[in-house]
C-alpha cells in the first residue's frame, strides 16, 4: 500500500514517476474494452463492501486527527464515513459500471461531396489530475469515472483524509488487478506534502492533461491561478432558492428546508433564500420559521427580520457568501425578475431553484438564469451527478466551455475526427 507518511526526500522524482506511469497506463486504457473496465469496477465495488471495517478504521484515524486539529464542522461532516456512505460509494461504482461506454462512440458522421466520409468519435482526455479535500468518497467516484472513460488519474487527496483515501484506493487496485489493467491507471499521491499540489499544477505539464479541483474556495482559487493545464471545476456554490407568489407554501417550506439543511457542507446546499414581495404575508413567516426551528441561522433584510425575532440582520457580504454551514441569507425581491437580477449580481453560476405553480414564471426563470443547473419545484441538493443518472461525478463545473454542470463519464472525454477516403487529393 502507498505510504501516507511524511514528505518524500525527493518529491520531484516521485511526481515525475507518477506522471510517466500515468501516461503509460493511459495509452493502455484508451484501447481497453468495455468488458475489462466493467470487470475492474465490479471487483472494486465488492472490495469496498468487503473492506468496510478496514475503511472505517482508517476513517476513524482521520476523524480523530481532524478533531484534534479543530477542523470546522462542515469539514468534519465531509470527512466522516459510516456504513451507509461506504455502501453508497460501492453503489456509485456499480452505477458507473452500468453506464454506456462513451469511448469510440460516433457523435456525428457525414459524407462530403468529394466522397470523404467523416466521423467525430469520442476519445479519453488522457491523464487527469484530481486535487481534493476532506471527502474520501471522491477517491472512489473519481477512480471509477476516470477508468470508465478510459483516462488514467492521479489523485491527490487532502492530508486530513489520507488514511481513508489509501484504504479506498486499495480496493480500486484490487479491481484493476483482477481485470488485468495497469495498476497505474489510478494512482494516489503517496505523500501529504503540500508541495505535491504545486508539482501537479505547474510541474507536470508533460503528463497531466487536465486538473479537476474539489474543495474549498482557497484550494480552487489556487488551482485556477497556478495551473498550467486546463481546469474543470467551480470556485463557489452560492446557490439560491426563489419562492414565487404562486408557490405552494408547504412545498416551499419543504424545498427550502431540504435545500439548506439536508447536507449543509455540499456545494449544492442553498445559501440564499429569495421571497417574492407579493407573498410575504402568507409565505415568509412559515418558511423562515421552518428553517429556524430546524436549527438554521437566518440572516435577513429588514422585512425578513420582522417576520421572526430570531432572524439576524444580513450584511451586503452575506449575499455573496457560501456558508457550507447551517446559515442562510434571506431577502425579499420584486417578483421573478427581482430574483433573476439578484442571482445575476451575487450568484456563482452553480445551482438555483424556483418554487412556483405558474409554468410561465418558471419558464422565465429557467431560461433567464445563467447557471449550470436551474431547477423548478425541486431542491438544489439534486445538483449531483448520481441524481442526474450519471452514476457519479467528480465535481460540478460552472465553466462555459467543454463541461458544464455535473462532470461524469461523458464529460471526461474529448473527440477526434476520423476521415476515410478513396484516394482524394485537394486541388
């Protein structure tokens, strides 16, 4: 098993070796058949289930160290594993296994007047570097998605989850070995030295084709600033729920509560609640009370504060804030256009939801809000590749090129053109 101990005395050599091995593995994976990839995933899922006790023991070591280091509640919640979460990891791998293999599929095909037949076919990206914090499940999700899409991957998890990541990675290696695929297809950086991140961002351009960050704002900002290869990801998840005057109040209560409180530490958690001015007499107090009674701190504008004495005053900064905690900002807006304007100014283009029974209003919101994911009458916590039927994801992208929204198997591919002729030359 890979070491998760102190930094290697020659980190550069270690990272170079990871890069060379990944490139070699990628060349094999690009040509691997669907049956071999699925066999590896099947064994890996079984190994994770069979290794539940081992994974929980490793996670307990990480949790103990994290508490001693006074990590925030949000980070502890992301780090923690239990039998249910381990089972979810195994099911996620199996879901990826059942997805169609995108590699080699023809996206488009046409015949030119000169007789040339042109096809656009999907191919892997190559070597993907994934840098992530806290969430050990990313090890399983990323490994599975990259394998199914024919990409080699170099995983660099956070030091706070190093033992959990190593235990999960060992299960993935069992799958690769059973399917006779290169063990270097899924590599885990074998050191907690933070300098390894710098190597991945700027020192491995000969090996890594794309970087995917998963973590807090500071990590993602560093990756976006320092990376010398393309980056897929998002900086913040400042997500909104807008309650329209035509919303069913009970539905609005349920959606607002779930969007904020189901899991407060994920990027799809709602951070701002917007209420239509036209329904403050009927909708505002019940929704705010539901959140407060559930233990959520509400920071509101003057009107929201009058709805319940427990509401704190919101500052301008609150409208921009991704709390990742049991805190939500709330304000009154002038109808759907007021909500659209607020989101355009303060949002992070991640995920937004409208609650309304008016289809025309919903359509206006869906079409005019320029975020990666826009929902109608549903919780923002559905911003998840698994919930989209994509098996799993390695993140949500707010980019406007290549991949947007959940990044799954298909989003981890590119394409090339195959052109077949019969002796044509260009005049």
